[in-house]
């Protein structure tokens, strides 16, 4: 029998020890409230595909749709507690105070450079997220489709006259109250029953989510105002991110950015198609004139300013406002 030297055995042992590490796979559980017919679900699938390709299979993203891992307000707890690794962080999140009051913001967005706007916004939120143990990863943009629906056609958004309207957070609640309505918080998967049973008179939601949940059939009259910047950011647990190699960290970020650019035209086309199809089936769309929507958004932004100053600090608040001003539609 051929004998191996101690040096040969040492080298072989080292190679065997290195091989499993080189082939190690990390599975990241991505939690989202969107369901599988929502166009954004295709964006997450693209992200998972790109992440696997760019890391040669070392990073696998497993997608959990329809809030199967946690509820609307529980994203941060889910990530920090190990229930999920990547989750959405809702507007109004107290542990990320500046993000909480600016991830949804009253403005008329210039959509031509939306990807750049989202990236710059996430960069501004990076330090705040790190203090909590999170890293901004995917920009889930609402700017194109966050809108309003009511039981009756032609509703004047600025005159809600006591109507109960579904809100997704503090800013939207401020809008509803300013315009004479009463905000009601309802989680996305509970909105259909609430609209069907008359619990609310109106709904604030993204068109994609609204359409995916078949809500046009129970509340078909839309007010298209186009007055939000919305970036409900998907973040990743920082500890989970930090254990990846620098190359895989870079690859994961690149996959996120590339999937956003891939999804943007598909998402916008889907929103337009959903609205057009709803109108064909008896829905209505009342558009707020450009001058009115800007005046309404500016008035709410002025009212919201003290909250932004307090939550962000003046320096950060000014940086956020400067970014939004740069990307406001003329």
C-alpha cells in the first residue's frame, strides 16, 4: 500500500477543509406582503435569480409572499428575531425615525430618474438603519401608483366630509384628517373584507396591491392624485449581510439594483393596464389637475415639516428635502 507523507496528508486535509467553505450556501428568507399575481412578485423572483447567478449559487433567496411570515407592522421585529432575513419596513416605523416619516412623503415625483432618487434616498437612510441592525437592500417604489378609491365617483379628495378612509401610516392619516376625513388602519390582506362590509368609505393603497387583491370590484371609483414619494424599503438583517463575503455582499446589492431597473417598466405598464381594464369594467378615474395636486402636496409637506425636523434632525431633514426638491416634477 502506498504511504502518504505527513506533508501530503496536511495539504489534503487543508483542501478538504477549504472546499466546504468555498461551496457554502446561504439561504435568505425574503418576506413580502405582495401576492403572487402582483407584478412586484416577479421583481422579487428576478432578484432571487440574479442573486444566485452573481454569487455562483452561494446565495439563495427564498420568497414568502402574502405576509405569510409576519404582519404589516412587524418587519423589523421579524428580521431582528430571525423570522425573516429580508423584509419590508413600513412607513411610521419608530425605530427608524427619519425613514418612518419620509419613506412616504407628499410630493409630485419626476419619474424619469426614479431609480436614482430611490438609490440616493436609501443612502441617506443607511446609517439610521445600521444602528438598528439593518441594511437597506431593495427599493420598493410606490411613487407611480399610491392612490385613493371611494364608494362614489368624482369624490373631491380635499373634501372628505367625515368619511372613514384606510390609511397606511402617520403621513396618510395627516392627509386624511387635513381633508376632513377619519383615518382607519387596516392591514393589506384585510382591506377587501373591510371595503365589502362597509367598514371604510375610502381606501389609500398602491394600484398594484389594490388590483392584486381584486378590490376594484368592491370600490371601483379612483381618484388619481400622483402626490406621493413612496419607498417602502426592503432591508436585510445586518448580521446576516455581514457574514457574506465582500464579493457576495457586492453581488447581492448589484442584484437588487438590477432587479429594480428590470421591474420599473413592467410595473408601470401593469399599473396603467390595471386602471384601463377597471375603467372598461365600470370603474371610474378622477384625475386631480396638476396645479391642484402640487398645491395640495406642498401644503401637506409644510404641515409635515415639524415632524420631519424632529424625527430626522435638521441636518438630515434638510438633506432629505433637498433630494426631494431635486426630483420634483416641474
